[in-house]
C-alpha cells in the first residue's frame, strides 16, 4: 500500500498543471488480510482538500484496481452519488493500485471570484482580455 500512496502522489503532482487535483485517500494504507478501508476521493490544489467528492457513475469512464497481476473493474462495487467512493476489503497481502478516469468538469465562478482565481494562477492576461471585451462583470468558467 505504501507504493500505492507514492504512485498517487506522483500522479497528483504531474496533474497539478491542469487545475484542480483529484486524489484518493484510504483510512489506512497498510491493511492486513481481510481488513476493511474506505477509499475517499478529494479535490483541491496542492493536496489541500477543498471537498470530498462522491462516486459519480455518469462521470466515471473507468475505475480499476490492479493487484497481483490482475485488473479488476470496481465500478460495480461503488455506489452512485455516495462517499466514500469505495469500501475496500483486502483479500491478500500486497500492493493495490487504483485508477479512475473521469469526464471533464466545468466550474462556474462569480466574476470577482473568477478574477481572484485568474490572478492567483498568474493569468493576468485573461483579466486584461476580459476587460477589453467588456466581460469583467460576467461569471467565469474553468
């Protein structure tokens, strides 16, 4: 399970240039055989949790577990619109790797919050372009 954590962290850092990050956290990363752990999905930036997300079947293209040379599709084990995204019981010792592919999400922000976000991300050129177009008072979409 320690390898799982390492791989998840690497994936999160690699994705950090694309906006909000999603990552899994388990109750425990060192499970004994037949021990249960909840797998939670968080969204935030810099591994600072903004919120926990439920499993969303319609937005999930793939949800897989890799272990012992086998691949398991775990979508049928997850309950739609529920947290944690997976209630997991280890059936053997070893490493488990989880992978989830989700569809795009768009976030709408009020104009002032959107401008704060753009400034924080170093995108003043977009603030200037919105002003040039007369769109500064409009909500923004990420």
